[in-house]
C-alpha cells in the first residue's frame, strides 16, 4: 500500500523509540536488566536526593498506601519493573540509573542507521522532530545523546513521556499537538504499536507503522520495514 502525504501538510515528525528508532532488544536485553540490577542499591545510596523522595512518595500514592517504608516501595518498584509497567515513578528512576550507566560508559545506545539518516534529512529539510515514548523525558534525551552514532539530541525540539498521558489514549496526542502549536493533521506519528497508531489516528494525526522484523501486521495502517520506506515527500 503506497500513500503520499501532502508535503505542505506535515510540519512535525513525532516518533516512538522502542521498535521504531531503536532495536527492542537494546531496551529489553540491555537497558531493563541494567536498571533492574542496580535499582535497590541505587535508591538506597541516593535517599538524600529530593527526586528520590518524590519517587517514593509517588509509589505510595499510586499504591494508595501512604505509610509504605522504603523497602516496601522498592518491592513495588521491582514488581512494576518485572511487569514492564508504564508508571511515571518507575520510568523516572530508570532514567536516573541509566544516566549513571551512560556516564560511566557501560551503556551506549542503539539507533537504527536508517532512522539516523532520515531524521537528519528531515531536520535539514526544515521539519521539526519530536519524541513520544513511555520512557521518561530524561531517559529519552540520554538515549539520543549517547548513541553509537554520536549525539542526536540537537535534531529534536520536544520530548513527551507518560506525564503527557497514555500512549494508547487519543487525548494524549491532542495534548501533544496543542503543546507543539500545530493541528493534529500536521503531525506524522511513527510507532511499532498498532494500539498507539490507532490512538494517534483517532486524534486525527497521520500515522505510519514500523515493522522491522515482519510485515505480518494489522492492515488498518500503513506499515514499512524502515525509515527509507516511509511515504513522505517534501516541497
């Protein structure tokens, strides 16, 4: 299926990360194990930080258990980690732990070469680029700052995470359009998730799915295998 978007319509490319710009295996086989391994010790060693106290308080509020001690909060966080829950305090904590890993050189982020090529091309062509991921904004910036291909953060003008709303709810995309000061139909959203594509489409965004491993996907949306196949033409 080939579709060409109106070149004078798309103003912003909004991209997911996991499975879209970045190999899922990097997230699940490198980042997640790293944060799981260091989670408890990292929190215990940084209890004096206000951000850690804020995270623990958020855990208590989400759990509706205001008297949870630190150990119980850590147990909750580890359960959410194992379940891969898209919960803000967990995502914030993972970002802090990954920051230390990137700083030490233990972590180096993966980004697909085709994603880098086309993000740079679109940026050079005058399109604005933004990110919407379940990972915290801090974690998103760290990933794109510490890639094997160098610092890519200058390409992006805005980052969005779970504090904006769920990625499978259409109102989140309306909020993003409002914050980007454009109409929803002036955004092209890229993701590997059919649920996310459906939510964005319901909000009147243009959508394109990335299916890098197989093309056996929903026929409700356009799917491509890499960024070079995304049907977007410029003026």
